[in-house]
């Protein structure tokens, strides 16, 4: 029998999945097979975001998400919902409504999505609410905050609860992993936000840690990250690693060295994470380098000036478990082994 990450995850009482786009799954047999083999959970990479689904007020287009939900249901996979309230996916028409402090469009989008997809077990109700260096409470100065004040997170959670009484309602955040001043601040601010939400009895069931690792950033401290997870777990919240992938740094190195660096970072991260019993599952932000949102940027190219002959280059960023030809890389085996060797929960 071929290895399957989901099987290894389930054996330890956890789950594994990935962000997906149904168009690619339907069009690419090898990608479809990879999802079927490795995933027990799917989340839409794009198809539940507000700007994608409500092009004009009250007009919805859920064709893509309906397709993904149907695929998940037939394959027996669970669904994570991502994400109704996010400052980066506000339809242009709604910006005006938000500027008038009109909650109704926000409430309608939460109601419509949560009711339409009752199979979703976990919702990132609010995505990326934290920002450093702006406000003492650490909240991002988003259109939602500007319109409704800091209470918008609680309000979104309460309305979500009314429409999805059995789902796990979460907030989801990035930039929490490393032992840098910035990430340390972000960890602290997230803990304070969870503390405040719990104190006012907001229906917060869990916290999503995006887990976008970056090889050029760091260092990563296992003891510090373990302490953060313990502090978070003490609020009684479930924790899901929601968007694991790895942005590379040294693109001119041989592919084997690049892949090993990615795998080592993932293994160090997952070993601490899976030692915390509140961490119930992991999703990668895409299964394969073929469709990863992580691009090699102009900045990356300029750092490597002269490294390649013209017409050649580093190929894809190699920060997903499968390469662009759907072959498992060391990162794939790192995830598999981290699940297989983690304590049972
Ligand atoms: C990204 C998608 O991968 C892209 O395809 C899209 O263009 C923008 O959003 N954090 C999140 C995700 O919570 O929703 C983002 O997904 C990646 C960063």
C-alpha cells in the first residue's frame, strides 16, 4: 500500500489536508490522485472569499465552492471554511458600505456562506486581525476595524455561531512562528486577543496558525514556540495549522539541498506543534509546487544576479510537499514522519 499522509495523521488522532482549487483538481488527473491519496480535509484557496463570491450586492456565485464541497463530500473529506471576514478580499462595492459603517453586507455574507455550506467543520470567521506597531490592542487597522471598532471580531463570531451552531469557529493568523521581535509581538498580541474574546464569552472555539514558514527569516526556537502553543491551549481553544508552506531563500543551491532545507524547517516546526495535544490537524497551502501561491519575486531574482545562464533559472519555489510533477519531496516525508512519530492524542 502506498503511504498516505492522511492515514498517518488519523492513526495519531489528527487530520491532514490542503487548500485546493476545484478547477485544477478536475483538470489534472495527477493532482486529483494526490488529493485522493493524501487529504482528509480541504479548504478553498480562493472560493469562499468575499470578493470572489459577491460581485454585486446580494448577487452570489458559488459555483466553484459548490464543486469543491461536492468533491469533498464524495471523497469523504472534511471541509474548512476560509474566510468571510478578511481585509484583503472585500468586494469594491462593499468598501463604500464599510466606509458608511453599514454592517448589513458583512452580516449577509457571513449568513449566506455559513448556511450554504453546513458541512464545514471549522470556519476561519476572521482572518488576520492582528497587526503590530499601530494600536495598543494590536488589532489591524482594517476597514472592519475602522467601521465597527474592535468589537467587530466578537460580532462576527456571534453571528457565525447563529448560522453554524455546530462548527468550530476560529480566528486565523500569520507571522507567529519565529524568534524575532516582530513575531514575538504578534504572538503576544494574538494571546491577548484570545484572552479578551474569552473574557466576553465570544463563541471562539479555535485558533488557526497559518504556518507560512520562511527560510530567509528566523531563527525558529522550538522552546519558545512550544511555550506559545501551551499558552494558547490554556484558553481552551482548538489549534489547527492552517496554511503550511515554505518560502525558500537560497534559490541557487542544488535542488536536493533546497529540498532538504525545506524539509528540515518543516520537521522542526511540526515536531513542536504535534507535541501540543490541542493541535488537531494540519493543512498545507496547496499540495504541489505546481500551483503554489509562493512565487519567486523580483527581490529573489536580484539577490541571485548572475546565478543562472539566460533562459535558465531556479524553477518553482519548492515549498509544498509534492514537486510540480507531483513527486513527493523530502517535505512530504517530513510531514509523514512527523505525524507517524507524534504522540497519540
Ligand atoms: C492567497 C491565495 O493563495 C492566492 O491564490 C490569492 O490570490 C490570495 O490569497 N493567507 C491566507 C490565504 O489566509 O487566504 C492567502 O491565500 C495566503 C495568505
